[in-house]
């Protein structure tokens, strides 16, 4: 039975293909039924198979009383099983309960699939998603303001979503929608002119901390009416394109970017900046299009869009004639669909912005930019996330109520990781560069994983001791587990490339088979994490992989020096390769020794 080449990595898709053939034969009168195939869950510690097809009950409810040959869901299940085309994927099938068709996969087929991946590379297991291009809008800090832990979550989650989509053959435009436009710039520019009458004197060292500079200009703005008036005039002159004001604006943006870059560099995150200012020239044309469609109305001096089932209007032009977030976000969405030809536009911000984006998307549907059906492309999705809490259960801040600087936070994670590393006897002999690199990989990886392992919608508590613990579901445990696997391969003294050519994987022990099956589910897990935009699904898979390897396979199957050494070394290598790809998708740098 030939299976589409593009489904080669996903067991679930390959089985769905077989069941689709069976369903067409079993109920030819119902051509629209899609196969429902899922991995089997253990019931009271017992699993009846590896995968299950759950179509029988749904089919019975459709054909009841129409087709005499079926007596109920179990007989539908029996027919589905009988009509499966022959395949080397399946070892055996059985029907349980109300027609569930349980499938046990062939050990040989699992072994051959792993062997093929070792030779052809894990890229052959990449999912194929039904789109070519996506925009992931993430991080998006405000110029002249400090990046805080909310931006950390957006940056980490957004980077992982972008990596998973890129792995799945999607062209991803990683967009940093920085807040680089708006009324606050008048205040900042005027304050800059006061402090530095000579533009040549402006640099990062002279201005010092931008956050402090911002606060000082705000105090001046609130307390000095004459300064306030100058600042408001400066906004008009900046928006009018006067050179002196544009240059000052560029200087402020550049100093901010340097600060952002320090964070991105530590996190290994790449973004392309297209800030609010980029979309500004396009706003009038977009609003004109919406106006022609009869969508924009006057309300209390402002220009607004009323939306069905929403009790507040979307303001697109303020009463003073200025634009706002809604006008910029609508324009950015228009640009991404029409100019950048993106099919999926993903916005990663805190859950507090959910209503704003819902309204923007509703307006885009009304304008005909997006289809009414959320499952069709192009589509726009808001990926919300919860708060980062301190150990007191309140929003995470330092002692003086200031929001924590991200660079300091990341440096502390690295330093704590370095201290723990140097307590190990083995690391005391390492060169300084290796200690630094390992401390960064573990420290930054710990911060990322502590965030990503939670369902993004929940709040999570930031705790260094927990995230840097080498036991339990942490990056440290997982990185050390990977290093141990590499150490097993090194200790064997074998060249793994030679072993790949000469040895064959055999899964005779039940724990070898359990490990092989879990490795094979990598592709469908990445697909699920991508489709639902949930990185925690991948984290759970990675942790379970590490547990199966350590507590089942490695505990019960001797590798080095056993008669099965060649096969088991290949299982070690396959596990290390899948772990490394998981780390890569989560933005974590692997370590190879501890």
C-alpha cells in the first residue's frame, strides 16, 4: 500500500491513509467521513494497542436504520478492520468496546523507520502543513522603555512557534512590531534637545539608561505646561517629516535597539523589525478602503467601526485626528495579507490584548480580507499568554517595585548555572570557554523551558531554584540526559557513522519497542504543537522521551558490551537526534558532556 511521500514521518497520517481506504469501502454512501486516528491511552495501566480508529460510533449514528448489514457500532468496527488494505505497518488489529479499532504496529516496521531516519536525516520527519507562508509577530517591545518579563514570554513563545513552523517547511516572516511611533516621542525629542543642544553629543553612554531618561522626560511633561506644548508640537513636526526631528527620533530608536539586541543575543533569537512607523504611511489608504465599504462611522468626534456582538466600537481615528493601535494593527494586517502574501498571521501577546485582536480580526473579516470561516486560509490568530509571577504570587518585580531588567535576569540564570557546574568535579578541569558556553546553554535553556513547559495561557511562577534543578521536568535534567546518551556512545569506542552502516535496529525487548514507538511519534507531536500553537505539547513529549530512555530502556537494556550493542547504540543515537531537534525547536542549545 503506497503512502504519500510527504507523510513519511507521521505514523498517525500513514494510518489515517489506510483507514481512509477502509472507510470508503465500508460506507461508500458517506464519502465525507474523515478517519479519526489517535494514539492509544493506557486504561488502568493496560494499552490495547498503539493507535486507535474511533469512527464506528459516529458512522453508526449516521447510517442507523439505513444499512441492514450493520447491527451496531461493534459491527461497524469489525467491518472497518476487515476492509483495511494490507500493509507492512500493522502487526495486528482488534475491535474493543463500541467499535474502537485498536492497531498494534509492526516491530520490524518501527525499526526500519528509525533506521531510515538515521540514514536520511530527521528533516524527513518534518510535518507538512497546508500553507506556504506565515507571519509570527512577537516580542514587540516599546522604544525607550525597558523590556520586561512579559516581553520575555512573547519572545520565547514566538521564537519556538516560528522554529516549529520553519521546520514544517513554512516560510516564516519573524516580525518585531516595536512601538516606535506615537505621542511619547514628542516628549522624548524635546527633552533630548534640552539636554544635548549639539546632536553630535548624543550616544548611548551620554544618555545612560533610556528608562531613566524616559521617566525624567515624563516628569517634565507632566509638570511644565510650556514643555508639554513644545512636546506636542514636536509630534506634529516629527510626523510632518522635519529632518531635525526625524534624526532625533532615529537616535532614540537606535539606542533602544542596542538594549533589545543584548536580550536577543543571549536568547539566540532572530527578528526582523517592522515597527509601527513602518505601517504609518499606509494607514490613510487602508482607512479609505474601509470607508468606501461603509464600515467607518462618526461617533463622539472619533471615527469608529461598529462590530457585531461587541458592545464597544473599534476606534480607528481619535477625536484629535490622530491614529492609534487599532489603525496601525488593521493596516499591518492588511499589509501582511496583501503585500507579504501571508496565509497565517500569528500575534503573540499577553491575554489582556485578546479582545483588541478579536475586534481587529472581526473588522478584517467584515472587510473581506479574511474568510468568515476560521479554519480557512488566510487566517489570523492571537496567541495569548498568562503573567509571570514572583514567589509572592504577584506580578514579577524586583524589591523596589521596578520591573526586572531582562538582561540582568538572564545573566543571573547563567551565573547560577555556572556556580552549580563548577561544583562538579569533572567541570573543574574544563577550559574557561567551555564552562562559559555550557553555563549559557543551561542557564538560558532553563529560563526558556520553565516558560514553555506550561500551557501558555496559564500564569507561571518564576523561580530560579526550580528551573535550575537537575531533577524533574526541567531543561537541566533534559540537557544532562542528552549528555549522558552522548557519553554512552563515546564510551563504546565505536564510530556511530560506521555502526549506522553495519548494524540493524532490532526491538525484541519491550522497552526497546516502547522507546522506538515514542521516537516515531515525534512528527505528529510537532504537527499538533504547530496546529494548536502550543509549545508545551513538544515539552511534554521531550520529557516523556527522556523518562522512557532513562527509566525503561537504559535501566533494563545493557548497551555497551551486550550482544545487542550495535542495535542499542543506534537507539541511543536516534534518541539523541530527536532530543536535539526538540531542543532546537525550543530554542535550547544542547550540551554534549557534563
